[in-house]
C-alpha cells in the first residue's frame, strides 16, 4: 500500500497529510504504522532532503 520509491512515498505521505490527517501522529495511527515503520518513512524522506514541517503539516 505504501510506496517504496522515495519520490512516490513523498507524494503519497503529503497527499495523506493534506487530505486525511492533521498531524504525522494521526497519519501513523490511521495507517496502523508501528513506530519503527514511521521512523523508516521519515528517514527515507530525509535521504531525499525532505523533512516534516509541523506548521505546514507536510514534508518540505
């Protein structure tokens, strides 16, 4: 369900945050992700220089 490619993952996560979840924590709960899975997603996005911006609720 969750893309493995970092660019596709970025698009998927930001779309989910925009359309369905008001925070990264709610996204984690809504997609039933473990802490380790969420950490892996964040690390994968950081590799392509995207970090979560809480004020904007997106990876930028």
